[in-house]
């Protein structure tokens, strides 16, 4: 597994990446659409890095 990390994947890996990406997209959208993006730009920057 450690010697072949770039091509190793399982269904659980896909699930974790999907849930994490969905959370970050939802949270970034919430920050933008709620109008808090100007006051908390560092949180928005954190979501895009």
C-alpha cells in the first residue's frame, strides 16, 4: 500500500474524499451566499487551499 499510494484506492477512500469535498464546497458556498465572505475572507481562503 505505501509503495503504491498514487494508485491505491478503496470504496471507503472514495467515500471519504466525496464527503470531505462536499463539506468544503457547501461551507464555502454558505460563507459566500450568507454575505460573510468579506468579513471572514481567511476562512474562504482556507477552503480553497
